[in-house]
């Protein structure tokens, strides 16, 4: 994959992630003036649960680091880029939930 094609794919993924983020915010119940929430975006760099072409699946160590980072952020809304299949997202959410971070609402957008 050439750099310009890779960049185009990344730009589309960021745009889709941003769209999902803003839709999540718009559809959420209104906050009072005293309330706040934390929003984060995170490029997971091919979070795959199975190899795809020349892209290997994430190692258990890499997945643990990602979970550690997400737990440290403690964001209310997270837009993830380069997420693999919905099964990879389900695995990440389940792992985070067992570690005390539950993202109940989600949307997987294929880039």
C-alpha cells in the first residue's frame, strides 16, 4: 500500500471516528452546567483478532498496553481508529469490562 493510499484510508477512518463521536455526543442526554465528560480518540494501529493479509494480529502484550492506556484515560466517549472486525471490538470491550471500564454503548464503522 502506498503512502498516499494509506494516508487516504487513515483520513477516512479519522473522519468516521469523528462522526461517530459527534453523533454520540448529540444523542446523549443533556448535561447540567456543573457536569463534564471526557472525550478521547485513539489510533490502535491495526487492532486485529486474526491476521489479515500482511497485517498480523495484535499480541496479548500490545492489547494489554492499549487497555492500560484506555483505563488511564477514563474517557466517557472514545473514538477508536484502526479497529479490526466487530469481534475484535467485542473482545476489547469485554476485557476492559473485567478490568473495571465498561463501555456499554458502541458503534463499529467499517472504513
